RNA sequence: GGACGCUUAGCUUAGUGGUAGAGCGCCUGCUUCACACGCAGGAGGUCACUGGUUCAAUCCCAGUAGCGUCCACCA
């Protein structure tokens, strides 16, 4: 394989930054443990299969202590093949069994052919040693174990490599092991110990071994030389977030960010991979140069590539142009918002901020919006290897692009994970269908007028009511957008279209259309056009395709909806008194439907309701006709002598459902008693609060007033229900 | 091991210091002339548990349990 050379502006930018940081002495060469995959093949050896099944052994072997005849330490290890690489024996300094030995020396048993003087290793005390594990004595192999490497650093131990890059034992491992595969060497080393009479026992032991995801062979921790970066501009990057100048949504992620920024470790930026941006460092004998172009004949480039995030953190520069200040960079840097997942706050977001300050002297974005992660039904992250990601194209063919989009947006709260459920997409599709049909209904009434202004026409209270709800919707949306609450935006739009526009407005508009000569008909049409025009625009970011189609089909604009103006909150005006009339009518209709539903009846032209209205309410014949339409009955008539019939309390008064012959007194009594009981419970709750002297002493007077009002209303309601009950019990 | 979250109706989930909301599912009734991908009703919740603060806690605080994420001798 030849190294792939990335010859692009992006790569140039990345390498240039490396060179710059190198000059600033922020990049340095250091040692660290890497998980090395020494073999590229897929078939496992017998020994490796055993490892994978976690059926390894724990080998207990003895090490003689120097200067003390017949004194041995017993060590338990899963990796006897690394004994030739041991440079110390460690015990816990708090372990009374061994404290006296700290500072003395032991003789490493392997390789046996070396003179004892070269196998002399110190016995050290280190907190890392687990008193409970094995014998409480640890062999320290700094070159082949991450934890041992750190112990080695703490105690300035030398490291001896005994396994080479291809996974074979080298000469340091001794003549008996040299050239063997590292895993075959394990049993060979155990055999050697046995021959030396130092092996005490082998016990089955299930130890965790990391396997390479791609090659499926055991990975080998290996000491290696790597490039490291000391992060630049850390202080500014930390305070910009903690001071609230750069905002995170939801805010709590800024705590996570701050915690990490306060504990930064140098970043290991080199990777031993075939693909990536190459490290711009050149070698010739002992000379080292950091520059993008080859210095000339005889120079070879560093074989490593950069960590993938080393290019990602420069994304704003690489895409907009750097180091020359391009017009794009001037215009778009800093940008307003970054949208990303919280799982890459450290990998990407934090590093982009630091790069921003270092190379632009300014933050790269002002707000970061963290989405939730979608998980499957079992709560797992969607991933390619698990194969639990649904195919978006399949979902689109089932639910439509807008249905999928809306369904997901509606359930995606800020920064909280969501469980993926196809039901949500179904709801999105149903909503798109609903919207489509609502517009189709409007289209059937005749052509739309894009300049429609409902205020220019006489209109029903229901038009004003819808306008008032539209006004409220737009105010609410503005607040929600400011708080980046995108799922709530979808939710309130959904509720508006379905409940206000379809369920309430269209149902009453139908009543208006029954009468072609209705003076309020033009007002109703204008209201529909006005509201649809705004709602389609409000929905457009969430459902781009269907809103575009409806926009053009209805003729609300002659160009794409994308070029239309965003509806500004506060522009909608309406008659407030009318909205109250409409609200009462809806409330009365809903109560009547409930009453009818109690008897398992559906509406019919033969059915009628009687209304004993309260003296204050002025109800017109038109209102009664609309009410009848909403109730799906023949008529609603005003009465002053209510019959012995089921009754419900409504905003407009007592609504009766005369049911000659159908009425079952027992059933009606039960219904009334149930309602009385429920009302009584609500009343008692308020009364209890008001009766408590501690509450009345401390609770705010407005609250108490509210409670008193609720109680009073409940009392009245109960009284009227009792009156009604008397009709059936006497 | 450390940090940060989550736990509300059968399911997926909003939300608030003083009456707990939605969609789906379920039950009942509707082939009502935009829509059965629909319409009208209904049942279903001690808001994980234990303490504390408060006149009042599902909400604030502390602890417990379960679940999750990120970072891991750095935490």
C-alpha cells in the first residue's frame, strides 16, 4: 500500500496549522501506550479462540528475593510471556505482608540464560496494586501494559520491549521465546517457569482481552512514540462559555464542558492509519524538519497521519479559507449556531472553540444547540455495526419525507435522548394528510385570495376566535424559537392545525357555507386564506415539500414559499368580544356532546337540545344554528321551562337533552351522582386549603381569592346538579 | 473509579411550587358530502423510593435504587 496523499485546500490548511503549532512549541514528541493490532488476518489461532472465549489461565510463579535465602514472592499473571520485559515488582505500600521488602531487589526468572546481575529488578511500593487481587504482588512491564507504563513513569523504571511490531517475541525475550508468536509464547514461558521449578499453579481465569474490531485479533498494548499537542487558547475558551457569552442549549452541557476544560490533558494527535492527513514532518538521519513540502532529496516524511479530529477542529477555516482572510471567512465567521450531538463536545466543539481563538481571535459560533441522540427500542445508540438503524429511504416511502421529518422533530427534545418508535413517523404522516385535506376543503370553496384581510369583512365570532388563536400561536412560537425548543414548535403547530383550524374553525365554517347568502361567508373565506397563508409559512421549515405544494396550489403566492416573508408575531388583529362569544359556543357544544355521548347517541337531524340560558348571555338565532351544527342535531331551542331531562351546565346556561321514552331514570341518577361526587371532591380540596389556618396565614391573598372562587363555583354547580337530581328521585 | 443526566397513563413522552397534558394503543358510538392516515365520547396516573425545606412538593434540597451517556490511575 502506498500512502494516500491528500492534496486539497483542507489538507493544506491542516498541515499549515500543524507547522504553526510546531513552531510555537505546542507540539512535541512523547511516549504513550497504544492499542496495537499486530496482525492483519481474520482467522484466529487455537490459542486466540481460547482467549476470546475468556478461558485463559492465571499463572502463579515464584520470584526469589535477593539476599534472603529461600525467600520468594509469588506473583499471579495472565501474561507470563512478558516476564522478560519486567523491570520491577510492585506491592501496595499499605500491605503489611510486603512493606519490609520495599527497596530490596528480586531476580526476574526469564530469560534464564542472562546473568543474575542483569535480571535484578527492584521491589517498589505503588498504590495502584490491588491488595485483594491474586497474591497482592504485581509484575511491572512498562513496555507492554498501560497501567505498568504509568507505574514505570512514577518510579523512573526502564522499559524493555519484548514483542515486536508484528506480534512476535524479539531477542530480548530470550532464546527460548524469540521468534515465537506472542500468544504461543505464553505457554512456552509457562513451560520455562515449570522447568525452573518456579511455577506454583495454573488456574482457569476469565480475563478481558480487547479484540480488534476490524481484524478480530487480540490487540497488543505497545509503547510507542507519538505526537502530542498542548492545547492553545485554553483560558479564553473556558471563560467564554462559563461567562455565558457562548451559549449552550440546553445549558447544562456547559458544566460538562467546563469540567473538561479544567482538566485538559495533552492531545495525542498522531495515528498509525493508512488514511488521513499526513504529518508534515521530515527526517534525514538525525535531522528533523517540520514543513509542508519535502525539503529535498534524501528526506522521508513521518509515516503517521493525524487524528481525524485534528482536521475537524479546523473545519471553519478549512471551509471558509485560511490563512488569507477570504470574503467568506469575513462574512460567516463567527457563525451564529452550531448544531451537533453532545457526545462530541470534547472531540469537536471544545477544540473548534480553541482553534477559533488561536487562529481568528474570536469564537467560531455564538450558540451551540445539542440534539438528542436517537436510540432504538432497547435504548441502544443507532449504529452500523449493530444494524439497528432504519433506512431513511424506506421510512420516506412509507411516511413521506415531510412525515418523517415532522414526526422526528416533534419528539426530539433538546439534548435528551429519544427512543426511536416508528409510530411517531406515522403521526407525522397523518398530520401531513390532515393538513392536505384541510387545504383541499378550502380549495373546494372557490379560489383563494392571497391578499385576504378578514378585518375588511363582516365575519362570525369563530373567525375572530381563530385569529386570536393564531396570534397566540405566533407569540408562543417566537418564545420557543428563542429558547431553541424546536420540538415544542412542532407540537404547538400540530395542535393549532388539528384542534383550532380543523376541529373548531372548519366545523363552524361549514355552518357558514350551508348558507350561500350568508353575509359572513366572505369573512370566513378571508380568514381561512389569511390563516392558511401564515400557517403554511410557519410550517415550512418543518414540512418543506407539502407546504410548497399547497402554497402554489392554493395560489397563496406565485413564487416559491421559500421567498415569502416570515410571519411576524404581533401582526394579527381581531375583535376580542367576538372571541369570547365563540369560546362560549365551543364550550357549550363540547358539553352537549359529552352529554349525548353519555347516552351512547350520535347526532341526528331529529334530535334537538333545549337551552335555558342565563339572563346575561345574549344568544342570537345564528349562534343557536351554529351550536346545532356543532352538536350535529336538528336544532337548539331556548326554553324557560326546562323539561325533566338530562342536563349539563355550559357557558351559555343549562343545556337539556329531551329524550322522550329513551330516558332511564336510574341511569340518569347515577350520572348526576357521579358528577356531583367529582365536583364535591374538587370543592372539598379547596375548602380544606382555606380551612387550614397555617395556609391562610401564609399563602398569598391572590391565591386564596382564586381558591375561594373555585370553591364558590363548585358549590353553585353542586346545587344545580342536586336540583336536577330531585327531578328523577321524586 | 469520576462527572453529568434520566425515572410522569400499557407504550413514546410534554409540563408546572397550589386543578397532571398529548399522541399511539385500549373501550363505546359513527361509511356526517376535506380527511377512517378520519369524527365524537370514555376508561387509565399514590408523577421510582425515603427523608428534608415550605402554609403547600410531581416540581426545590439530600439520600437510596434502577437505567443511560461521556471520560477514565488524568475525573
